[in-house]
C-alpha cells in the first residue's frame, strides 16, 4: 500500500525540492516530478531507532548542493544499504536502499517547509524480515 503525495498539509512538493540537515551544513536538491513517492516507515533495527519517514527517488534524483564532505556513511549487516547523515548535527538525510539499490530513500523531515508528522496512514515496511536476510 504505497502512499504518493503531491502536497503535505497544504504545502506543495516542488519538482526540485531542497532538503537539508538540522545545522544546514548538508543541502540536497531532490528531483520530485511526481511528488513524494513510496512514503513509508521501516521497522529494521536502524530505521526503528531513527524513526524517520522516508520516500524514494532514483539514484539520479539527488544532487548534493553542499556539504558532501560533511556526510558520514553508516553500513551494517549485509553492507548493501548506505546510510548518510550529517557529521556535524547527526541528522539522517538519505540512504541508498538495500531493497532497491537503484534508488535513494530520503528523510521527508529534511524537506524545506514539510512536517512529516502531519502525514496520516504511513505504512511500515517489514525490514526485520528482509528477503535478503533469508538463506
């Protein structure tokens, strides 16, 4: 049950929308021609702890405008997913997905003007029982 949104609480999602970490050191431009696609939570061990609502873009859909050197990488388990966060303020900005390595997931809370807590009915994906973990 995918959620796709053209606006959040009356705020339109721009085709080229800016996202940033809390301190502003990292700034990303997202290409969102269809708005927010595949809005979700995940219950894997990392996502459960960070509590972020994510949406997806193709790998070509993210352009780091500033702060690339401030991004830190975190990987675990299969080391397939690449989770990026600001090394100064610690905010998770985006990750290259394990379930679809041709996409980035990004933190909806980092989008300028968007409050993800107003999004109702966000589905939670089963990251605990990920297909890549089955032997």
